[in-house]
C-alpha cells in the first residue's frame, strides 16, 4: 500500500526566535514541550507535533515525514526503495522516541531531499488548543501539502509515483521544466515536484476548517508584519482559497481553506495558470530571505 499522507515536517532553521512567533502567533499551531530539548514542537491535532523546528547554522529540510499504514507496509516500501538503489536507514529506538512514532525509515530522494516513512504515531489525548483558528484539516488528508525542489523532476516522478505509489493528479509546464502535483489521499496534492538546481523545501500548506480562519490569518499577517508573498486567491488545481507569506527561511507558506477532495480516481490534466483569480506576487522585502532555489 502506498504512503497515506504527509505526517510531519522537521526543519532546521537559522533562528528559532524568528520561527516561534511565525508558527505560534501567525500560523496558529500549538507549541508544546517535546522530547528534544533543543527543538520547538508544534501540534495541529492529536498526532505528535507535526512541525518540529531546530536551530542550525545550516538551515534545511531535515525530513518530510510520510505516514504508512503499519509495520508491514513500512517493510514493503523500504524494500521497494532499496530495490530502486537508494540506501535506507532504519530509525533507532531513540530516534523513534524523538519523533514519537513506533517505527520509521529515512533516506534521500533522487534529488537529495530527506524523506522519512513512519507508522504508529504516539497520540496525545489532551485536546489541542488553537486559540487563533477553528482547526486544521488533517485526519485522512494529513498535515497539508509540500512542494520539493528537485534537480530532475522526471527522476523524482519515477521515484514518488513508481516506488512510493503516489498518483499524478496534474502537471504544470514552466520555463525551467515540468512541475508535478501528486496525491496519496483525498487531498488533491500532498506533494509537488518543482524543477530547481538543488534540493529544498520550496513550500508548505496548511488548511483550516473554516473560511473565516483564512481571513483572520490575513489579519494576523498584517498585524505581525509577516511578509506577504501571494495575495488571496483560488488555485486552479485543488480549488483552495488561500494566500502565501514568506517564512523566516523564505518558504512559500500557504494558509488555505476549501481544498477539493478527490474521492475517486481521476484522469490527470495539465494546468496553464496557478490561480483562477488572485495570488498576486510580492517579492521578498529587502533583507528577507527569498525562496530556496
Ligand atoms: Fe500549495
């Protein structure tokens, strides 16, 4: 069985002091104590912290964690990854404890992006407290979606579709190559592959349960001077109503509502515009980080 959803992101960042208000006060995730004293942990639901941020002189995507069904599926998928010529690392008991999962395996995708496949999240039974919003859309759709920079999007496509079992939902032709949008559950896309010169996390999206949550997030971006990247708009593929800001590391950070659920198999298609309306672009302000290229 293919991967189920995006489960977590682990980011190494330049300044934890800049990330904490961005995640806590702007995005609205719940800060919690976690197993690693050096990291910031944020919950979105009853899963272990979906976002873990560690300060480092070398900011990078430490791992994109994708959930799989159980131990047996992890074993099967690891065998497929190894058969594709990619070495894997089996998570130790200590590493599992840091992620609050029962088991995981880690490896680099063909572009060098670090991926972890995990099963058995250790749930919290204390209600998540999200004072800024009604809630995040997670459950069978996972924590949201990401776009990864890929040196060779065709090789990345072959890996994620052919080995990990993602489904191509749509593509977009760009001057630098083709971007692919892949799904693994009802969320229209969980993973996007973008042509670039090196690996990086380009973008992440979280979805809120009510439309007013997006409006209130716009208000918080204004009040907290979070740099705007794309104005309010509606996407052509997942029909998401959303806007984008720059994270302190320059990631395109999208907060959206109303993403379409794809319940049945659907023929893939090519889009020619990213938005039906809106999503007007603003470059990063002077001194701020742009998107990782
Ligand atoms: Fe997005």
